[in-house]
C-alpha cells in the first residue's frame, strides 16, 4: 500500500454549540489540514497520485471556508463546527474527485489542527 499526504492551512472563526466554556464564544483559528490518501498501485509515472491534484482538491474545500464564520456555512450552520466535524467534511468533499483519479485512491485519514498542539483525526 502506498500513501501520499498533503498539508494546507486556512483561517476561520467558529463558535461551538452545546459546549460550556470559552470556545462557545466566537473565536478563530489558523487551521492546518493534513489529508493522507492511499492506494495499492502506482500509475505509469510511478506515482500514486499527483500532489498537485490532492492540493487542488483540498483548495476547493478551503475556498469555501477560508476567512469565514463557519457557523454560517452549510453544513456547519446546523452541524457543530468542531475540528472532528471539519475533518469529516474534508473527507466527504474530497472523496468523489479522488476516487475518479487515473489510479483510484481513497482518503486514509484527514487530520485538522486548531492549534500547534491540538488536533482531531477522521478515518473512514
């Protein structure tokens, strides 16, 4: 099995619902997102997937979230915009396009950091 990982970042604000503490108030993060894809074989160029293709797929998701108040953006207008839910959102948004790659790959995991020392991971 081969793996490829791409990391990108974006800035956004959120307020956690059903949470008792400071994070229930409006606050922001410089989120960091790491997406790892996997697959059993390489293409004719000896690559699992082009890094640029993974980056472009991530960027499409980031464009909708960057410098925004996440609580106002579907699905986070209903779904709590926690790091866990953001990680799953990246998986849901990116999976269809990556599965259609020349050598189909699947997302192994998505990790989202809210700070340098706090992260949440989604694995399907």
